[in-house]
C-alpha cells in the first residue's frame, strides 16, 4: 500500500470510528444479495460501526462443505452423513421444554443418541416423551478440524475473541446448533455483549430482536428479564410495568443458507421453524470492545452490590468479587487485560515486522490481521488503547496489583502508541 492510499484509508477508518450510531429506519433489516459487490468496507461502514443487523443471502454460503454434504436433496438434515462422520462425538444438548433459572438445562449425550432421538421425533409428528431437545454450543470445528464444514466470511474475520482464545488454547466461540422443528433459544444477549453471526446450513429460523437498551423496558417488577418474549404475561403491566413503552421486536425469517448478523448488545430470541442446522460465531473487535468493557464493569458492580449486603472486613474482598464475576461471565479484569495485551501485541508485530511467508502459509492470526490491511491494525490499536487506558485507570483493576508476566499497562500503552505513530508517519 503506497503512502497516499494508506493516508486516505486511515481517514476512512478514523471518520467511521467516530461516527454516531444511526437510527434503524422503520424497523427495516437490510438483505445483502450480491457477493461480488459487497465489500468488507461496506459491512464495516453500514453494519459494524452503526451496530445494525443485516441478512446475507444464501449465495454467501453456497460453497461450504456442510451445505453440500450435511443436507439431503430435499433440504433436510443428512442424518446418515452426520452419523458416519460424527457419530462417536459427545455433544451438549438442552431441553427446550424445561426452564432452569433463565435458560434450558443441558446434558451431555452421545451424538449418535441425539440423532436417534431426532429421527424418532420426526417420525412421531415432531413429538417425543423426552421433550424438545436442542443440540447447542457444540465446538465441532475444534473437535474435528480436518472436516470441511465452512469458511468464515471475510466480514466476520476481525475476531478478537477467537484470536485470543485460540492462542490461550482454552476455549473458542465457534459453535454448531442442531435442533428439531419447534426447538428454540430463550431471550438473551450474547456473551460479553459480543457480535454474533448465524448461518443456516438447512432449515429456517424466526428471530425476534430488540435494539440495545430496549430490554430495559421488558424487565419485571423485580428487575428480571423475560424468559420468553412471546408469552402473554409480558403484556400484563402488573408483572412487566414498562413493557408498553418497548418497541416491537424486529422480526427476521431466515431461510436455508442465509446468514444473520446480530449487533452487539441486542437481545434476541430464536425459534426453529423446521429441522434446522446452523453455524454460529460470537466475536468482539475494535468496533465493540468498549461495549465488552462496559459490560464487565456492570457485571462487577452487580457482584459488589450483592456481596456488599453481607460483606465482612476481609483483605481479599476485591479478589473474591473478581472470582465470582469470572465464574458468572467467564473472564475477570486480569484476564481482560491479558486479552487486550495479546490483541495489541499481535497488531504491533504486524506493524513493526509485516507479514512473512511462513506466517502467511500457516494461516495464523498474524496472517488474518494482515489480510485486512495495515490500516485495520491501526484502527484496532486505537480502539484497544482507549479501552486499555480506561482499564488501567480503573480503581478495581488497580487494587488487583501486579498482573504477572508481560508488560505493565503503562508500558504497553507507550509501545502501542509508538507503533501507531510510526505507522502513520
């Protein structure tokens, strides 16, 4: 990239990085049909930054291996193929007919047993004495990396969550869902207030989406969110006193092959209208990392309020709050700092060293960063720096003391800013 092009591109990311969110006109959700004319910059400008949902047509997934082999000629799940390739796996399965707190209880089942249940349910008119079972949050790509299942579209490739957890070798946020007609997911927002994308390999889904903030009108008298936004009691103001002030949900009917993009912090509920298989990712990047940080601060404050009612004068009270928050959300402030550090150092490395042939051939995170361009690495670093500055000044974070291996936040910020300044010379 020459200096003039780089400067122009930098202005593009700077301007859109500061643009205010726009209202969603008339509750309309854009449908993107043409693959060749829809660029990453289009997606970044029109959907990531303003935090708007959209739907990508089935043309965007037509080359996926799963759409060719997991589906029969008449568009149904190919049970024989799935059994042959994954029959010995053990998978997480939820019971949609049972409520446990604000979710469905899960159990681990042999995949072979789940497929037998699914076939029997179909043969019995989509009824079963076992209830409505739904395979959810299966880390299939991690368990079967050799399988040709799908390729992540470029629009979703700036993915800090999976970049970090791949490096940490502890988890990932790439999932397969499989469920019979009638299975569903209760009202929720995604982990860490992440973005999500969901592609139907086969079957259809009905999505009910509420823009971020609208969920506050749906809380009951005790401050709890509803389990099911289609339940009649949501209209009872004795139970939900502010529900009449809520906007109606945006509704999306997702067809086979289509991809739905769910914005950060949008609460939603999803129903399978057919026997359905979907690929789902959660992800965070520079566009919504500030929302993740706000979410963590809110979660810690809630823990502190709860424990504050019973607090005794103990020296490690703040550590206990962090432990409880991590048990509930999956991350604490120390790991959030490590997350930001890993993301920042990967981009600093690209800016300082460029992309060598070895890393490109491995398809690692460095190659993925460079594929979006040096400009995107600068944008990411600016966004990471803003959140890192806020984190390092946060009293709860400072009380935790030294962060173990790696640079202190102040040193990392200096190196990060130096990399940005050098790249923009």
